[in-house]
């Protein structure tokens, strides 16, 4: 049987009772937390809230295969989600609201303390937000004199292997915001976070330009699906 191509079940299709199965998933989740459910079960239950009259297990499994796991699924663009058979706008919105809630929680943990003393929370947030994107994205984290995050801005989104960054624009924006320091961040869609020569050169140019204006570049973090690299930790700044 083919999977319906929208959120609503086909008019002539039977309406199976999945309440017992979903009740068991719900009870496991509420009693034992997220660790009690496998990835496909988490997605299955999330989709069930959007598509209550359909067995969402096959769709959940198909999505995880299509996007390479739960991280890639949450990072997927709505257009890509809608290209999967059985997905409609309501189901796609359910996936994106799941991602949005997770990112808000992680971002709040970063904002609560000085960034340099809260490094793991920062890496967790950046990895969740950037590691699985198929295009390269560059962002700048702006910090005040206490190293508290005051602005987190996406400044460039490029092709699968390139994003344009202009040193003068980065420094000018930091001046406009009154930033005392910045952290550069970008992702490598290949999954390998090893910095390229261009990454290193860009970092040094921004650091030199910022130094003349009293703006410190604390780090440049490269995010990949396999991990991250800090250019500061590597002695490259």
C-alpha cells in the first residue's frame, strides 16, 4: 500500500486504532524520559501529534533514512521535508517546531553565563544548529566586556563548500553593536571540521582588523558532523 502524500488520510482508507500503541509510547516517555524511546519512536510520536489518524512509524523511519538520522532530519529545510512521500505542511511544521524548541533550550543555556566559562554549552548549541546543514553557513557571536552573548548573527550562507565573508563588514558590525569581542563560527558540510587555509587566513585578517579597533577575536570554531575544531586551541590565532 502506498503512503498518502499529505497530512490528511485518504477518504476511503481505513482508520486503524493506534491509540494503544501511542499510549504505550507516551507512558514510556512520561515515566522514563526520552532515553526510553528509540529515535524513530520519538519522531513517530511527534508526527502522530500532527497526523493523529495515521500509523506514523513507517514515515518516521523513512525520514530518518532520508536525512541520515535525527540531527539531519531536524536540520532539513521544509522544502526537503515536503519532498518525502507522506509529508504535508502540518507534519513538516511538527519537525521544525521540535528543532526550534531544542535550539531555544540550548541557546538559553549559552546566554545565561559568560561564554568562555560555558564552553561546552556553546559547542552543544552550535553543533545542534549547524552540524547537519548541507550548505556552509557563517555566523558571528558578539560578546560584551563580560563575555556575555549579546548577538548571534548569521552573516553568510553559501554553496555546499563556500560562503563569502567580508572582513570589513564583520568588524563594522561589531563596532555598530558595541562588541568587545567576537567568535567566528562556520560549518563544513563535508562533516570534517578540519580548518582550511582559507579559514585560517580569514581568521587572522579579522583578528588583525579587530585588534586595531579594540575588538578581540576569541576564537574561530569550525563545526562538522564528526566534531568541531577551535582555531585558538590549535594555536592558529
